[in-house]
C-alpha cells in the first residue's frame, strides 16, 4: 500500500509516494530545491491516499518516520489496513509515532467481516490475537466454539468495516520516537546491528549509504566507530561468505561491505564459488575481493570433493570435459590420481573447504593474481 502525499517546505511543494528508498527521496528533495535533512519538519499539504492517514494533513512530519510507517503499511496482509484504520480512529492517533506503534499492536483489534462460518470466525480471532493456528481440520469444532463464544460475548462493536473486538490490554510502545524498531522491509543478504548508549538500530544490506548516516543520527552517534556493531548473514545462500564479509566490515567499514553485497545481489555471483576463491587466494581486502568478483567466470569449483582426492578430480574432468576423452576399455588401466595432479598443476587447481577450485579462463591464473594488491598470494597457493 503506497502513501501518496504532497509535501511543502518553504512554500515549495513536491509530490512524494512513500515508501521510497533514501537515494530517490534525496533526489526528489534536491530537484524541488528543498532541504535534504529529512528530520526537519515538512508540512503535509495533503494525503491523497490512504484515507487513514488524512489526519496528518495540515501537520508537520519527519519524512523518515513517514517513510518507515509507509513501509510497515505496505507489508499489511488482508484486512490489516482496515484494522489499522479503525485503530487510528479509536485511539485518536494524530502523530506518526502513534501510528507506527499501532502497526505493531494490530493483535489488539480483531475485525470480523463474515459471521456465516463460525469455524472461520474462531480461527481468524485466534490467528489475530495469538499469531498462529494449526492447519489441522480436527480443531474445527474447537474454533467454531471459540467463534460462537466470541459473537455471544457482547464485546463486538459495529463498524462500517465489520464487527470489531478490542482486547483489554495496553498498547505496547515499540517505537520510542527516536530509533526505529528492527523491521526487514526488503529481502536482505545481511544486517548490521548498531548499538549506542543503550539504543539499537538495525540496517539491512544492501542499502543506500544515506540509510547508515540516518541510523547513526537517530542513535545520537557521530561515528560508527563509537558504536558496538554486529554483522549477521541473513540469507543462508551466502553463509559461506560470513567470515570474509565480517572481516571486511571490521577492517574497512559498512560502506565497503555494502558495496560488495550490492554486487553480490545485482550480478548474481555464486557465493559458494566466491568463498572458495577467497580461500584459494587468501585475500581479505575489498579491492581484492572485487577483483575475484570481476574474474569469477574464469574460475570453476568442483563441489564435494575431499581434500587430496586427485582421483576424483581426474574422473570429473574425464567425465565432463570435452578436452579429454577416454574409452571405457581403458578406464581400468588409467591413473586418475596422476591425471588429477596434472590438472591441478595445469589449471592452477587447489583443494579448498568447498571442494576443488581451478582456473578455467582463456589465459592463466597470473592474470588474476597480477590485479591483486596482496603481495604473497602466489606463496599462499603453494606450487604456483
């Protein structure tokens, strides 16, 4: 669900559709000669959509807060917008802080739109208030009874969107008005938890560099080095890169880490092969990892081969490569182990924890090594 707005600043007006990434928001503000400090008050001339946010019209807002709220709303499921809309109305919420907190408290407001199926009524109620229900039909009678009891409780409030049931529990303040609660809006490869003076924000990578600065500002920190930071790989596909990426973050900072992760996502680089190439060369710097990414198509990885199993390397090449041909009659007399050692020498191959990696480009491995900053790579790749 997008939030369509007209924002005014110093008699200048811009149309902005939220949610929006930080770089795009910055460009719109610059193009309209507005302040790029998104924490400064901006006047809401109008909210064209959705109606639930119309109470913000005529007020000043923090654009980052509005953007965070829009991200929360875009992730609403099914009737959650109607729940949110009713919650805004019943609590007389007029600030974005209150609205953000309502998005985390929708379990307090159950909206029943169809009372013809008692089992569904009961399931919907438990799903909203407790977060999960078993899919087993053996529980249908139980949920039908819950539905009947709910409708007979007298707690239902008629609204233009359905029958509303409000739980007698306080609203939780998840957002304190300073730092944004952890919320993964987009699928991310990694996150970095940044803690400062007892407060924490989480940034998800890849993202704009502006997002990192904004997180620090909300925390009240001047430099990332002043904070306690923990990086975690979120996507298991990239778990093999956890150690080298963490080393980049620790040694070179979040911006260098972010650039590598951007490339991983945009160029669809096979993380297992890259991890093997990093182990193969022993590189650690962002520059050298970038070189490996540039040349990753010239490297091949044979997975699931034990350390020192040259016999299997030899068999792999005989079975898969067009460069080598061996008749079945000669297989019993062929030394696959010796052939595997030949391949390792000929193609600069080496066993790594992910299998066996080798050069498969047009020229030879020295073309890649010459681009690396590290001076001792040839020593680390014994025999080359």
